[in-house]
C-alpha cells in the first residue's frame, strides 16, 4: 500500500508499506462499507452520494494512472475540504448530513481521553519489529525512517520491495493476531 502522512508538496514522506492480510481484509471491508453507504445516501441526500461516488472514482482512477497523473490527483485531493478522499466522516447539521475529511486535528479531538499519543501504534509496531529481530533495513522501510543518502526505492537501489513485503507481512500479521485485532464487516446492506 502507498501512504502519504505528514507530507509536503513534493511528497517526500509518501512511501510503500507492507500490509498484513488482516489489514487488507479490513480495507476491503471499509471499501464495501463506503459503497453501501453511498447507496443509502442516494435516497437521503443525492448530492452527498455524488461526493462519495467521486471520491471512490478518484481512488479507482489512481490504480490505473501514471505516476505523473497520480501526483496531480493527490495534489488536488490533499486538504480538499469540498471533496475529501475515501476517509471521511459525516456530521448532522441543519437537518442535513455533511461530508468532512478526517484530519489529524479532528482525529485528536475524537481521542482526547486516549492515554497515548495519536501515533503510538507506530511505536508499538517498531518495538515489535525489533523484538522479532527484523533487520533494520526492513524496519526502516516499513516505518519510513530512511536516513539522508539512503534511497532504497531509488532507481539504482538493489532493495527488493516485494521481498521486503513478503518478510514483513507475516511478522505484522502475527502481531495483530496476538493483540486480538479482527476485520469487521459493514453493518450496512
């Protein structure tokens, strides 16, 4: 999966990460949830359903676009309050549902009673990878902790992304299973 967290205009923090089968299943469940939600919204609020359709279309389009086209697409979507991407929440105001992008500020407000920093999952993952004796290069790949001068994903690098992912996914999946994570399907039909 490609993620872009805390990124700037040149997407220097955009990176590829290994996704454990459990998380992959949850992402598929979420995608099905959004599709079902869109169908329900079409009846209640057609314009909101159209927003969801456009967000899903942008996600689908990204899978077939070139790197240059995706750069342009991500730039357009980034911090777009009018048409957020596929991670959003709905609020009810003035007898209407409203569509909002999930932002770090909003997420922090939802977790105000959470005893740990919002990025504590990254620390848990890093600690687990260290305990499992995962080589530092693989851990840095997953966490996005490259040092200056390292270009593991660069044109002349001998770093094998598929090999890294094949080694990381079972370690991450085992951690999620041990912690009791499970993929939850949508309740919408």
